[in-house]
C-alpha cells in the first residue's frame, strides 16, 4: 500500500485499467478492500477498445501487436499498456485531437433532441 499511497495521493482517483478487469475489480473489493478504495469507479477496459476496433476498424484489430504475457500478472499489464498505446495511435484521432470548436460541432450532431 505504501507504493500506491506514494503514487495515488487521493483515494478513489486511480482508474483500474487492463483487459477484462471487471472480475479483477470484484476480487479487489472482496480480498483487498484497502487497495480497491484507491480506485476510481470508472474502469479503462482495453478489451472493450479492442472489441470496438474489431467491429469498426478490422484492419487495425487484425494487425494489433502480439501479446507475450502468457497470463502472468506483470507481463499482462505490460501487454495491456502496449495494446492501448497501439489502439490510441491506430484507431483514435491524432494528437492533439479536435479543438473546442470542432468538438462542439461534432457533439451537436449527436445531441439528443429536446422534448
């Protein structure tokens, strides 16, 4: 916990990230509640990003980097970081992203109609 406290100054702020981490969250809640208390309620699930890429950008999905973790914790973490970096570059818009004016234009196209 000393490492977590050193890097996460305020409980409830660090996102849980990785591939299919929903089950991990339940394990942490049950068996490591002190650690779970440092996590934000939102999760960054790399497998969800991968699934969207598979459906919307199949070329990016089928050319994604090969995993090497063999289901070992630290290696899987590194694989997830690499995978998310890959999808950020291969699928998401280039940095720095749209400016505020363009973002508002895009949002307006998807705004729910007023009732």
